[in-house]
C-alpha cells in the first residue's frame, strides 16, 4: 500500500497521461518585458518575459523576498512595474485597458481578502462587474466547489466574519475558479492548509487548467506540487529561469 502522498502523485500522473490536450496557440498569453524596482531600491524584476499557452499549470518558486508576489502584481498592473506589452488571444492590452485585462487575467492575492457579508456575496460579487456582462454566478457549481475544498458545512448565508485564514484562502480559490478566467494567477493559494486539503485544492487548479483549458500561474513553496506542474520556473536575482 502506497503512502497517501504517493497515491496522490500516482493519481495525478495517471490523469495527466489520460487527459492531455493539444496546446491552443491561438490563446497564447504574453507579458513583458517586466522591470520593477521596489521602494527600497532593489531591482527585483529585470526584463522578465512570460509566454504561456493553455492548457498549462506553471509553478514559480524562489527565495523569500525574490519578487514572486511583485511579479504577479506586475502582470496585473497592480504595482509600478514597467511592462512593455500585455497580450492575450492576439489582442494587446495597454495600460488604459487594464480593467479589461484584469477580467481575463485574475489574481488571487496571498492574504485572500474578503468583503463584508455572506459566503454567497463573496462568491457572487465579481459577476456584478460591468467589464464581463456575459458571466453569471452559478449556484450549483459554487456548491460543488465548496464541497471539494471542505467548506460545504457552511450555508450560503453564513457570514464570513468568523472564517479562519485557511477557510478564506479556500473561499478565494472557489471564487477564482467560478470566475473562470483564461489566466488565473495564484499567490500562495495553498498557504496554511492541511496536507490533504492542499492536495485537493491543487488538484482543482490542475483540473481547471486542463478542462477550461486555461493558464494557471502559481507561486508555491511546496516542492511536491512543483514537480507535478507542466512548467516550473525559479525567480532569483531578478531573472526567471525554467527548471
């Protein structure tokens, strides 16, 4: 009998071989070159360019303080980084079109911010945005995902005020998957989770990348997950290298 994690690895490997799909180059994601100097004067990102094609789950690793979070925020235009080009599906998104870009390239922040209110309100509020009028909140899919991440014991009308940090992380993950963007950026989405829950949440990200198909770009520290990604990159000394 294999130990639980090896069973998880075997399960993922089998799914990978069974569900491989051809790359869709018409939906290629391009962002760069990216340069960013932080408030302390450190040149954290030095001419970084990312080109990814769905389906793809890419994990970024690197030392603490190397700029992994800054890179995700730069891609979304949430810091003062210089980004020469942002292109998705052959369409360029200059700075004046950042709201439309963020609707398609969505970032799950590390601190998993929530709005005041209920679980349903936290899951449904992105669907009220004007930049994506054709998206609709799906209750049944929300229930399915909440069950997958172990939050199905909460009712939709449960107030989020008492949720723990780990529960908020899982709620934010469900919200991101419900939004179903072409590109999903995740900053430490498995932080603070028990190993079994982390496995389940990683599997959801892997399944999402394959079935939509989508690009999922994750900052993770766990080596075991990095080994299961389609692409692994390491950020160090301002540059990003494929490993």
